[in-house]
C-alpha cells in the first residue's frame, strides 16, 4: 500500500492535468463549433446534442488515429494480408515512432534538471547528433556490415556529448550561465548543419534544398516488424533502445554513486561540496551525458526514421522535451509515458483533422494546457479538491513543529 | 491591555499542536513562553496573530472575546508580531519599511505622506530608545537594528501587545542585552510583551512570569524570582536535564590538527583570518569563542578544504592539508559538523538514509564499484537512527521535514559513522532545544574520550566554557588569547571576545 502510494503518488497531478486539459479542450471545440452555436437559438436541444456528439467524435478520431481500431487490428492479424496488417497497426506504430525522439530528448533534459542544470540546448545536441551520424555513415560506407551503422551511432553520440560538454565546462569553470550558452549553441548547431549540408560530400546531388544524400541505402537501424514481411512500417529498434535508455538512466540516477552525486548536487550544491563531492565535476558530467542522450535520439531519427539528414531533422523535439520532463517530474519512466502521450497526440491529430475538420492546432492547445496545469499543481489540486502533499518546508505540520 | 487565551486547541493531521492551552498576560507584563521545538509555541503565536484559527478556545483582550479571521484583525486588535525571520523589504529605507501597509496619505491623489511617517518613526524611536536611523536602507543595517525596526513597525501600528518570537536567536550577547533594555522600557510604558524562547537564561532575566509549554500543553507557570534553570529545564523536557556538560579531565595526546600562520580571505576578498596558529591534540576539546563574523567561519572552511588559504600551513596527523580538497580532508578522518546544517549539512529534499551516507556513499560498504549498495545503506541508516535516537517516521522520510534537533542528529550520526581522528564542529547546538543540546554535547565528549581531537566553534559563551578544555578567543580575525581550564571564566573570555587585551 505504502509502496503503491510512493510510486503512484507523483502521477496524480500529471494525470489530472491531462484530464483537465482534455476537458478544457472540449470547451474549445464547443465554442468554435459555429454551426451548432448558430442553431442554439432555434433548436437548443439539437444543437447541444450535436455539439456533444462532435466532441465525442473528435476524441474518438484522435484515439483511432493514435492507436488504430482494435477490431481491425485483431481481424488483420488473424487472417489479413501483410498489407492489411500494416494498415491496421500503422497508427500505433507511428505513435511509437513519434515518441522515440521525445523519449531520448526528455531523458536528456531530465538528467540535467536532476543536477539543477537547465539544458535548453537539447535541440542543438539532437541535431548535431543526427548530423554526426550522417557524416559518420557516409565516411564509413562500404565497410563490412555492422561497422558503418555502429560507427555512425558512436560518431553521433560523441558529437552531441561534446556539444553538451562545452556549456557544462563553461559553467563549471567560468560560471557562464548554461541557459544562455545552450540557447546560443543551438543556433551554432543549426548553422553547422546548414554549412555541412552545402558541402559536396553531404549534399544530395541535384538538389538545392539543404538535404543530404540518401542514407537509407547504406545502413539502417533495423525495423522491428521487418522480419515478418509487413511493408511500410517505420517502427525500428530505436524505440526499444529508447526504452532501454530510460531503464539505464533510472538505474544510473538512483542506484549508482555517480547518480547519487548528480542528485545531491541538483538539490543542494553547497551541501554536496561540503560532503566532498566535486560540484563542477557533476555539472560537466550531467551536461555531457545529457548531450549524449539527445544525440542518440538524433542518431536514431536519421538512421531509422527518416531517409536522409536535413536541417529540419528535429521538429522541436528538444524544446518539447523540456515540457515533457516537467510533465514527468524528471522521472525516467514518467518520461516514457509522457512521450507516448505527446506522440499519440501528434499522430492522432491528423486523423481527427481529416474526419471532423477540427484543426490539428487543438492538439497543441491541449499539449500546452497539460504543461500549464502541471506547472500549477496548486490549481489542479484545487480544481479536483485534493489535499496538498507534505513537503519538507512550509506544511501545516511543520508549522506546528517549528 | 490584558491578553488572555483560554483553552486554545489546534489539531493538525497527526499532531495535536495545542491542547487546551491557557495563558494570560497583564498590561505592562513581560510573559515568557518557554518550550522546546515542537512544544506548540509557534502554533500558538500563529493563532494569536490571526494566521491560524483555533479549533476551540477563546482569545480575550481586556476581557472581550475576539475572533481573528486574518492577520489584519489581529493587528486591529493591537497585537504586534516580531517574527524570527524579519518581514522587511531590504531595498526600502526604514521609514518606508515601517509605514508599508499602514501608510498615511496626503493630497488629492492620496500619495504617501512620507514626512508624517518619518516624524512618527523618529518620535517612537526616541520614546523607546530604539536608536533607529530613519533614512538608512534596511539592507545596510546590522541584524540587531533590523530587529528594532520590526519592533518599531509594531509600535507604529499602535500595538499594545507585542509578541517576540525567539528574538535573541540572531543577536550577539551585547545586542541581546540591549534588546532586554528595550523590552523593559516597553513594559514600563504599558505594553504587554509575550517573549517566546527556548533559552532558560533569557526568560529568567527579562520576564515577569514564565509559562512553560511541553508537547502542546501548559506544563506549568513559574515565577522567575524563585525558579532555577534546572526546574525550568525539567518542566520543559519532562525529566531532569544535565545543564552542565559532564566530562572528566582531558588527557591530551599527540597534536592532531596544527595551524601555522593561516591567512584566509572572505567572499568579498577581505582578509578574514590574519595569521592564526593553533594546535589541537588528541583527547582534548579546544573551543573557539568569538562574536559571529570574526573569522571563525572562514577558518573552519579553510581547514575542511572549502576555502583556499592565502598563506600558512595546516596539517592533520602530520599530513599537510593546506591545499587539500574536502574529500581528501575527510578521508584523513576529519568529521565536520557545518555551521548552517540546513544549507550545508543536509539536503532537505533527500531522505534520512541518503543524508546519512552523504559523505561516505563512495566507500565500502555503501558502494560496490559504480553501484550503491542500497541494502547496506538501509542497514547503516537504521543503525544510525537507532544509535543516535533520531526521531523520524522512517529512514525514507525527507530530512527537511525533521525538527532541528533531529536534523542535527542526522548530521552528527553521519559524521561519527566513520573512524574519526578530528572533529570540527561549528555552532553544533545553534537553535536546538535543551534535550538535544545535552545529547550532542555528550556525543562530542564521547569522541574526545575515545581519543579524537575536537575543535568546537561557538558564539555561545556558555557552551564554549562548558565544553572546552581550552578556550581560544577570536577577535578581528586573530586568535587573541588561549585560556586553559580554570582560567576560562565568563569574564575573561567575554573581555577577549569584546576585543580587550
């Protein structure tokens, strides 16, 4: 019971924040539903009924778009052609594909946050990780099988880790604030990629766009469903690697001495110094690991999900990751769940737009509301009439004790 | 005005903070409210100031029952609070800080009438001998003066009942004396003063009557003229407490800590320690006395490796530690109880067990390669909690939610959990209640008797004399005298602390 409360307790506010956001989202659907609003005067019952139906239809479409139709999946697996199976499970697999980079970048943000370092540079580290992998793959192409792929992944991770190390080192040695340096290094990273993509070595011949040669012909992170002969499914082992990394990060933070140092430094840098820990070492280590994780995400994206490197390889994964880490309370497994939610919103929104005409923007609206509610736990607790939890300072009980 | 609280009861989840408490104070009387941390003093004060509402019971002012829905009601009723943590705006000057929220206005636009406010501030300051500079900025004022600004703020709001919460916690002995003078003056002018503290000497010195609280109840009322410290301590704790430190004569052995001509700078790059030399031997306690801010903090930080030394040499057991890191110093068997446990000694958001291994996590048995041995950590923490009688719901409780005494026990338990050759204890009992002070002192003496060298830094004269086998006095960054045994009297140490040679 106690154990259950310790594990589930932190999930209460995020879960209620999600529910609240969807409720507010439905109000948004209502007040932009002009057809029914116009009918409200002449046929109130019908208007309200059809408006409520509209909301249900929208969320149903979203669910179907994100996870697929269970009945269709079951039927397809039992006796469908590979093509039918692919069609049935594509929504779910696309959700997982969308979640993959978010898991990596979310973990990257969280590990830095846990050390009280605000790594706003995850976006740049992700992009450079992808870039490093693309360059690595092109350099190593032609070598015997796993070498190009593994070499490309390692090249990407090293690039991103180095990109995280720089602001960490600057903060530890000179006190330069990491928020400023990482934001600025994001711009530098984008320019490096644009510059690189203009070189003959990388540029796709005949294209004026900043895109690289096709990489998917050289080596590829294997698809999970490829052995079953199901076509057109992008889900690859990068997703599995993301789950493994969540477990590794959790183990590292809570079960190792280095992780203990990072967390101690994150909560109270002076006390950590007094206890003999190296504050600058923790900051540099956290930023380097953070950069490496972000880069691994970029590497999986360019080597598994998309066919080639481009300057818009990241659609804001690094920035969404900050919101995501907040939603997950910097807990590794929370990040997996939050990334799946964000991924589902992304893929589900498409079908919703097609089927109900409600714009995709609703989902960004809901996503933003989720974050806003998580950032205001007091608001969520008062909406749902929950008691405030006990914290080390400022609780009623402590007031009595002081 | 006469203040009376009748059968005040306040229940928090799991804690009955106030259990039918009745106290009263007449016009012009100084009532001491004495109790350990957790006795219910602060809750009672928050009820009186309108922050909490009692579950039952009455507040009577001059015989009339009053209900406070918020602090404004309490202020209107004439109750003024001086909190332990000052409620002043650092960048405002004294007049603005005092008038804030009770500004007199002038002109058609209702602008702040500063001249009128300043006039009253000066009047009140003169009337009660507060010596407050009206135009100085708060942030430039010493702590003692800021406290007087707080008192002035209450008087400005026409408070007839003044509540002081642990007012001496932040003051030097001289400032405390000055405060007592002000309190007597206020009482003579008809103000009712409620003086909340856990310090026995203070209530005996300044109060007309003392009410002792214990575990949320009134344990008794005493007349300071006929009561002894021992009797008060007994009422507070509920058992006899050894107020003296019990220890046999020291048996000094080899020199463990040796400081030679140490020069250290403070954060503002001024020289804080000007060539200090001191030897601490195994089996003896050397206490460094001195008013806060005479270089003790910097000296301690230098010894434990947190601050770089300008010149001079330091050795522990013959090993040079002048350039050593905190980890290297600690590995030589140096235990460090930091001055500010909340900021430096503990991580409030980590659990008791995590705090227990904060500086030993990287060693056996707590680490195995890169891994933490969680089982060994639990075992160790449970042992520490048991051995040091740390009152905590479990070892997984966040350290920040423990009482001050128990937090300090966590720090001491951790520091003494490994073999110790030298103990550096800075203000080891600051802000603790009598029971905890007794306990911490006992543990430190045990370490001495086991052969460790002990260096204690304290601003409390009483502690220095009670605990120290030798007393070194710091003044203006120098060690101005070392007094041995009987020579270390209150008068002798006090004179040196004040700068007399």
